[in-house]
C-alpha cells in the first residue's frame, strides 16, 4: 500500500467519525465543456471533487469555465480531481487546470488501457501535468475521503463492485428484454464510475461506461439500486444508457452533459426521457443535430446556441434530500421536494 493511500485511508476514518451537525448544502456544478465532462462537487464542509476536466486547447476555455465555477463556490483549491478515463474530452484540460488553480490529489483507474495513438498522447500529457501531485489509483468498492459525503467507486479499469450496495441487489426486470452488448476495448469501458451519497440523496456518474459494462452492474441483479440524480452516461450517446441501466435506476432527475453537436442521441434521449418515475431531464446544450422532439424545453437547457457562453447547471442538495437545479443561462430554478 502506498504512503498516499495510507494517508487517504486515515483521512477517511476521521471523516466517518464526523457528526452531521452544522451541515450546509451539497453543491454539484455540471459545467459546460462542449460535449466533454467537468462536474464539480463541493461537500457541505467545503471539500471539493472535480470529475474530469474537459478538452485541451481553446485558449484554456474549459479550465477557465471550471475555475469560474470553483470561485463561485468559494474554493481556493480543488482537493481531488478524478479522471474517469483518458479520452481527450475528459482528461485534456488537466495541464491548463493545474496552471490556473491549486489541485490536491489526482485519482484515476491506473495506466491507459487503449491502443490508440491519440489516447497515448493525452495520457502522456496527463502524467506530465500531475507530476509532483499526490496520486491515487482506485479500485471498485473504495471510497474517497471527503467529509460529509460518501464517494463510492463502482467501476474502474474494466472491473466493477462484486456485491450489491446496501438496499440493492434485487432482480432487474429489464434485463430479459435487453439486447446483448458488444465488447468495447476503448478507455470508455474502463471508466471510473462513482456514486455520491449525501444523507439519503444519491447521485450517479459512470463517465462514458459502455453497455456491456453497464449490464455487468445491472444484470441479472441491480447492484446499485435507485438514484435521485443521474448524469446521463457518455453525453447521451447510444453506445451507453441501456434501458436495463437507466430504467432500473429509476432516477428522479437526469442531466445530459451533451454538446451542441455531440451526444443527445435520439435513442438514448428517449430511454432516459421515458424512464419510469423520471420527473425531469435537463440538458447542458440544445442538441442541434437532433430534432425538437428529442430536446427538452428550452428552460431546462443551459446553452441553446453553438457559440455559447458556457453556462452551467447547478444542483444544490439539502440534508433533507430536497434539491434544487439552477439554470445558469436564465437564472430559473426548480426544486424537487423530498419523497
């Protein structure tokens, strides 16, 4: 066991001893990085976790958008940066991010596992950028030591949790009708997927996990259970988001981190939109390559034009499980009461 992970485990033990007194809200920023991912999570204690960093280049566009959200949240540093996998739209922004804001520990699934020149190049740039930072390679079942919330790793490096989470494990009725899924040798299938829990509130982010790996989590038994908020996998592409996953999760609300011309596939959009019990679907972008029938109403879309300002969707979660989603473009918000 590395010294870094010993420190992490000790911090986790201390965090589990913390009381629930004087808790503030949990904040989740779904930051627009034009069809990549950058999700900033700020715990009630003020500790922070950034999941992915968007694209490289663009004069630091995505790093700037992340830092804007971080500053609004009152952060002077980002405590943990978790990289789900090494595709450019998820890991590419790391070099510019570390130039702009202090970062604590980097978390990932270990070495690149994709035989692709561009992915090898991006992984090498990532390794160079994080040199000198604490670095933890996670395994399914591990938790990150963030006070007041639990961040549980469900998938990593193509592996998954072996046993159901508490209150999960029931037979999944949607598996029998689910078509078989092909093998995926890309980094997508190696995505680090996490479940964030605050009280009884549950938020799921599986990165770009593809269908075969989704089905290993959900069939024949659902190892995750249900969630309140689901970050639609893989930007809403139909290589992911099987009905056996989405419908069994029964999310109350879903956020699709699509771009104007990436993600938001009509087939995947339809599965999410028709998920039993879904109250609302929100989108980071209007999916310009889709149609009106496969986009939500504009008041639930953060960005409606191609050349946008990069507005985010912000989720604020109270300890009683009431949560509110704010559209950064319009200032409109909607609250979802405890059930």
